């Protein structure tokens, strides 16, 4: 089966090159990449191999997409990930860079993660295109949290096209991903790959390159996301306690008890909003205080409506769409 599948994929690639205009990088060896992939797919040292667990048709498709994009698992440019009985191909950061450099309109692409404390500023050129005007990384900031990422695509004509993402935007993209552990372990690399995928969308889908090549790129990108999984809201939630203005306590004797009552009321209201289950006032230490707080919030919302301000749901602040 091993030789049959490898030979079948290699023959299909040869046919695409001959009859469908597929062009592979001059230094790319389809045979070497397929053999390297086969060693990974047939590895049963930690249990049943992917060849045993996955549908052979999905394995064949993953191998075909790998070869069409000119990727090699031996160079850590791609990975084979099983989802149920389906074998999917995913590109690494190095793989995404490799693929994009093959596009006829792209000369080079660079990406960097921005850490807390780094000097970073953006601006616009005369044509209102976004540009990065300042980037000053510091070695001591490398262990700090990532606050964003940026990339530029250098076109063949020498023009740079910039793309930036905040950490919130990156998290919104990751929330749709099928895999999460790798993002936690390799945050910098994954942030760079995410910004590269976003920067490349325009070039990929408007490219005049071979349709088979473009489709293989999009298939590999889409395989990373779960379309049935709703996008997660990564915005910090506001609670009832966040809306209570200081100094609302009637006297100093009630001050020490107010935080506990506010927290309890917040948890009760949130439970009603999310699960739509009854949360009786008996669960609170002081039901009158809780009702007073809730009425106060309703009043603020009514006042907001009177001013023409859009009302905001405290516990459902919207969702973010995935990025390709």
C-alpha cells in the first residue's frame, strides 16, 4: 500500500505538471518529500499510525496538497494532523513563508511579533495606506507577553504592503483553530504565521498563478479551522460590580459588605443571561440590595437609550470571525 499510494500521488503530480500547467520550485523533489511524509504517516511507535487511523483518500489528498505547494515535512514546513478519520495538512510558519515566496507577485515577506515594552508605532502614507513607522525591539522584552504582530509583503516592483494585528485580533483567529496547544507553546511563531496568512490573503486570491497551486494553499489554510465551532469572544466581560460607581454605600457600616453583595449579584445575573435558568434572590445575602443594583443598571441603560447611545449587552459583547 505504501508504494502504491506514493506512486499514485507522484503520477498525479507529473500529470498536473504536464497537462495542467503546475509549476514546482526547481529545487523541489516530489519523491523525497513523499518518502519523508510516508515515514511520518506510517509511524506506529506511539500507537496506531495515521495510515491505520485515517481514510486513505484523505491521506492521498494531504500528500497531494503538500506536493502541489512544494512543501517538505523533512524541513518542518508542514505537518499531518488527524481529525477523526480525516488526515489534514497544515503549514508551519516556515511553510507559509515558502509558499508565499512562490507567488509571482511576491518577492519577499517578513513578519515579527511585538512584545510588551517594544517601541512600535503605525502611520499612513500619502495614499492612506497603513505603514509601520517605528519598530524598536529589546532583548529584555522577549519574555514579556505578546501584544501584537506585523508583517510586510515586498512586491516585485519594490513596494511594501504592511499588515498589523493586535493580540486581541490574533486571539480571535486562534479561537477558531482546531489546535490550541501549539499556540500556547510556540506563541511567537504562531503569531507570525497568523499575521503572514492574513497579509497573504489578497495576493493568494487575486493571484494569476496556477489554480491548482492556489487551491492547495487555501485548502491547507481552511483545514486548520473548525467551521462548526462558533467564534469565541475574547473581550474581557464586564460585571455588575464594574458598573457600580464608588460612594454608593449609604453609610460606612455597609462599605465592607458591599463588594461581597455586588459579586454575588453579578454571578446571579450572569447565570440568568447565559443559561436562562432561574436564580432566586434567596441565593443572595441581601435580595433587596441585589434588586437595587439590577434596577440601577436598567436605569443606566434607559438613560443611555434616551441619549441615543447604542445599548450594550453586558455578557455578550459580540464575536470575532476567523482569519484564513
